[in-house]
C-alpha cells in the first residue's frame, strides 16, 4: 500500500489550547513519520470568518507557527505553510461551491454555534467555511485528515463534495478519510466538562493554553470541575474525571485504564495534582523551544515560504485538472 497523503489545517489564533495540542498537533507530529507528504496549513483565511483585528491576526499567526515548530513539526519532514500564500485554495473554493448543496451547509453545527455568538455580523464567510475547508484538503488529493472529533461533520461534507464532483465531472478528486486519536479526540472544558475546550466560546478558567505558565496550569487543573463521587474512573456520569484521565493518559503516553488502576483509592485532590504535573511536563519542552523560535520572524517566514512553494506545486496540478474537467478555460487536451 502506498503511503498516505496527510493534510490538516489549524487556525492562527495563537492561543492554541490543550485540546488542540492533544486532538490535533500531537497527531501532526506523528504524521510526519508516515505521511508522504504530511501537509499542514495555518488557515488565516478561515480566521477572517469571525470578528478579528488585522494587526493581531499577523501576531497570532506567528505565535501559531512557532507553537507548531516548537511542538515538533519539522519543515524537512512536512510541508508547513500559510493558507493565503497558496491562491489555489480560494479558487478551488469557488469551483467546489458548484457541487456543494446549500442544504448541507445549512446543517453544519459549527455554523450554528459560532453564528449565534457573533455580535455585529454573521458573515457569509462563516457559512462558507466548510467549502474552503473542503478545498484545503481536496487540493492536495489528501487521503487522510487528522483532526479532533468536532470536525467530523466538516470532513463528511468534504467527502460528499469530492464524490459529487467525481460523479458529475469524472474522477479528479480523492475522497479523504477522517482520522481522530483513540484517546483525546475531544478534550473538554475543565469548568464545563459537557462542552469541548475551545478557542471561542469556552470558559477562560477551564481552558489550558499551550503557552500557559506552569502555575497557571496548576491552578486551572486544581479547580477543574469533577463530581460528588470519590472514584477515579471513567464513566458517562463522570465527564470531568473522564476528561482528566484522558489528559493524563496522553501526557504520560499510557492507556486510560493504567491511570485508573494507578489512582484506585486516591482522592480527587491528589489525582488533580498528578494531572497538573503531567501537563506541565508535557508542555515544558514546547515552551522552551517556543521561546527560542518566536522572536525570529524572518526565520518563520522562510520556513513558511519553503512550505508554500511545495504546496503550490501540488495544488496547481489539481486545479489544472479540476478546471479542465469543469470546462473552465481552454481545453488541456488540444
Ligand atoms: P475555534 O473554537 O475558533 O474553532 P478551535 O479551538 O476549534 O477554535 P481550531 O484551530 O479550529 O481550534 O482547531 C484545530 C484542531 O484542533 C482541529 O483539528 C480541531 O478538531 C482540534 N480541536 C479543537 N478543539 C479540540 C478539543 N477540545 N479536543 C480535541 N481536539 C480539538
Ligand atoms: Mg475549530
């Protein structure tokens, strides 16, 4: 079997949190080993779909780039680039919109959630977000998309778009597979464990940021909401404890069951302390490398430029084929 073509995108919000790290970034680092290529895109064009400040977007963009490199993405082993540097994404968005059902976009949970939180304007961009996301992936004929569980519906939609394109215009696009980690695909807000940890719409005290100082991490985990019981075990009625077990399992690289047996009979206070130390240890090497990498914006730009060039070469070929199949521009076969 040939190696998978892996693609994933991440928003340049800068304040990436533990959910992003465990659900997505950790998978990216592993994907570099088996993807050929493994392609990671920082999606600035997605970020403009909600209220934002232009100068801040640029700053947060560099923060995000440095976080990804600090976490272990290596431009020698992956393609890391800025979405807006490869214009093919926006062109393909429009072309794919011709085979995207308006009714499907209307059903997207993320649009419903995020649109209800907008104060000034619910942009058409927010509604169109999944089409741009489909273009991101389909432009590279990617076979695998490592994401967190919240992206399931968007990946299903891009699969539908690819299938509809191929049926209507002939095989040109690849129907990608969704990949979520076995543990940690949905890290929950520490203060509200029924809700996913999130950049938008989560509680500040319940969100651990990758760049939080150790003391802030300890404080947030120390005040994590649990339940009135006393057993450290996973369960439907134990959302808070289940979330903490998953976090510690990932931090230590062990099975959640191993955490349950280790903490059998332990109190919640001691358990939370252990989770905090696990997270501090998980993130401290990332902090150190981030501090080295973030100040050199020219080096960050150089890495991104190298990535964009490689990405463009792949995307341009797909676009040529898509345009040709759709009857856009002069025929390629003449
Ligand atoms: P926003 O709320 O603005 O959409 P976000 O926190 O979802 O921000 P993104 O940059 O959109 O951040 O997501 C990057 C990746 O992180 C995606 O693959 C997403 O599925 C994953 N992810 C986001 N939140 C979680 C979470 N709580 N647990 C696991 N994975 C997550
Ligand atoms: Mg998101």
